[in-house]
C-alpha cells in the first residue's frame, strides 16, 4: 500500500480528476493549498504599493492505493497535470503502513478498495 500525494496547478484539477477516474482510481482527497517551489512567485502592484506574492495557489491530491495501482495513478497524474512549465507540481509516493475503514473496521487492501 502507498500514499500518493500530488501537488498540481489549480486549473488542472478537473483534468487530473478525470484522468484518475479513467485509470480506475476513484477514491481521493483534494485540498486547496498554497506554497512555493522552484516557480517562486510574482510581484503585484496595488494602489502604487508593490508586494511580492511568493505563496501560490495549488491543489493537493492524497490518494491511498494498493501496490498494483501505484504506477497507473502516477501516470494519470503526470499525463493530466503536465504543461511543461515551471510550477507543474510534484508527486510524492510514501509507504502506507496501515489503513482502516472506519465504517467496517476492515484493514489493509480491503480498506483501500
């Protein structure tokens, strides 16, 4: 079992979600987040005052998958989120030690589904 965390551009939310559904991955948590990376930020002028905006809006996907779904999940995200420009995002793959479904108490592969 793995936990896949992907941080992508907000305008790619619909495309990534659709690509995941097409890859057979329908269970995910999506959160609006802010952050900065290599993309840095930009300067903005408001009423003559210039301010630097270095925390940019992103969307974070958290997806728990069984081992046979790791590569299809990663490929779906890469295909849908890539623009080829700085700021496309990152994908993190972490080992998932334990998963428990609250409703039934199932654990492991059965809990992820």
